[in-house]
């Protein structure tokens, strides 16, 4: 499934959070959405998921407006993981996966839970309450929830934030393998530039609600004459004239 | 509507209750305390009031029915608040579940929560005070339906406020039923109210429900029209609640609160 974002704009009262952004994410590709805090990444993802109504423009998923009448059909083929939203803490991991499996209408749910638990090493704490888990374990459970329906489009908002390097690497490697096996379309918002370089085919740089640059990681690094994506990010984020 | 999804969402709340003994205790504790409190008040009134002299338990029956309303509304609000408190709100609204399915799931699960509290309280009242709400007979079912629909309607209005204004609306959730209690004529006849307030009160289903409850217990007669009116008015409030909830949902999408509520 592909995503097309056309003239997408979101204004909250007098604050322009997202200002007329345009991009296309082709099926099976991974796009990195980068930018400093408050640049409009989460708002853009919210509009792509249909939980925020745009002030202007539209989001097309396979040529269908995400806010159209078949919104739920589209949502059943998408999913989202973020460390900033959580699963019910008092439910066990297995109960949470069951609940979300049912909400997403997953067929053969029992086997899907076994499969995803094996893949993400959840078996040791499957019957533990989600609130009792470490942040690394919670993160993997959140990822499991986001893959429970085998989505065609996956939105990841800082999937490895606050993880130790080992778990972070495990998650990145898992996403990499999953992506190659399933031809999934991924939109990744991240502040970890190494992660972006490793996972993303192309990158969009946002600042103050606008797209200020785009291309492959290599293209951006070369264009700005920097050594790596992190330096490129810093240059764009700190350059006050970038939007001009 | 997809019943599998409704069942899935209901299951989330059933698991929550099943896995938490303090939650079950909390559900049982307050209705049982109400029975004790109003049971003793009821006994005192039976001895001291000519109005109640021949009818043991009118007040306690009213207290139990009012608690049923209170619990159904609070249960509805609580389930919604649980999603906010657990920061699960966004996960819920990005799942392919319709608003009508969320309303249906909350409505169905609220009865489960309400009955956990109410059944022990009803059963306690029989041996302790010799009062059984089952003395209301077959009309009891319809009175409970009217109360439940109205309780859910209030729950819808409060959850709409939570959607629109965020967790700061939480205090209204707790206070919502106390606003209406004086006009509901739960423990006294509607004639007690000043004329103007009587007109307003009759726009609530509570007056018709509790007047009819007293009519059945005191006069031993059933006024089907009053029961019908109470159900009809409750459904009008329910329809209003659904409209307000949908409006709040679309408002929250514009405001962007669905993705950061609870933060």
C-alpha cells in the first residue's frame, strides 16, 4: 500500500503545526520523518492515521482518502507504535494482544499471538501484567501489538527511544527482517540518525511544520556537505534561514 | 456493527476487573454501604413517618434503584477514564473500530460492572432489612431498563466532555449525577418541588421511575403509562447523548486531542 500526502496542513487556533506538506511513500518502502521536537511529525502521523482532521489537504492511502467512509477498512491494514502511548497496564501481555487482535479482526488469533511472541521473545513474560514490564519489554510488546494484524503500513514514532543499545539493536534488526519478509510500507519518525540510516530508503526533514529537505540519507549528507546524517540534521535544525 | 470487535473491547474491561481484587471490592463496597445507610434511615422513617408507616422499604428500594443508576453511569465513565489513565486512548482510536461499536461495548460492559456491585447489595437488603426490590414485580425490569438507559446517556454526555476537554473534565464525571439528584425525586414525591422545578423535573425519566416505584409499593397498582414515559424519555436522552458524543469525537479530531489526551 502506498501513501500520498497532498498539501497537508494543520492549524491549531493560531498555531500552524503542519504547513502544506507533500510527499509520496511507495509501497514496500521506508520513509524517515525527521525534525526537531514540535516540528509537526506527530501531528502529520495523526492525520495519516485519521485521528486528526487536517485543516487543509488530504492523505490518500492507495488512492483512498483516509477520512473517507471506508476509514475502518484502511485502519485495519495499518498500525502504529510509539513509546508515548501505552497498552493497558493491568492487563497481561497476552490479554492485550488478544484484545487488539480482536479489534483488528485478526484471523487465527491464537496462532498469531504465538508467532509474534516467538519472533519478539515475549514468551517469558506473556502472562505478566504489562505495567510490570521493563521499558525494553514494553517496547517489544508495543511493537507486537502494532504487528498483530500484519499491517501493510506501519507507523513508528521513535520506536527505540529510551532503549538500551542491545534492545534497540534487537528492535531495529527485527524491523529490518520483518520489512524484507513482508514488503511492508513503513513511516518512521525518529531522532536516532543511525536508525534512520539503517532502516529508511528516503528521508524527509521537517522544520516548523514544513518540509525543508528530502532525499536518500546519502543524498542529504552530500548535499549539505556533512559527514553523516546526524551532522546534516543539526545543520538543518539550527539553520534559521532554511525555510526561506 | 461488528460483534467480534465489540466483544474484544468488552473483554479488555472484563480482564481488567477479573485481574484486580481491589476493583471488585470497590464495585461491591459502595452499593453495600448504601444498603446499610439507607436501610437504617428507612427503618427510622417507617417508625416515625405516617407517609411510610404501612410500607417498609420504600426508601431503601429507592436507594438501591438510584444506586443502580449511579453505578451504571459511573461504570461507563470509569471505563472511558481507564483508557485515559492507562494512556491507551490513541491505540483505541487508531484501531479499526467504529464509534458505534465503542458505545456498544461500553454500554454492554457497564451492565456487567453495575451488576457486580448491585447484586450483593440487593441480596444483603433481604435478610438485613426485609426489603426486596423484587417486590416491584415484573415492572422492575422496565424500571431498571429506563434507569440503565438514562445512566448510560449521562455516561455518554460525560465521556463526550472528556473527549472534548480532556482529563480536566474528570471531576464533572464524578459530580454529574449529583446535579440531577435533587430534581430526580428519588426519595420524595414530585409535589414537594416548587411548581417551576416540577415542570423541569418531569422532563427527566427519574421522576417517572421513582414516582412509579412508590406507586407500586404504596398503592399496589401499576401505571403502565408512567413506565412507558420513563423508558421513552430515557431513550430521548440516549439519542441526545449519542449525538453529543459523536460531535465531541469529531471536535476532538479537529483539536487533535485523540493523539495526546492524558498527557
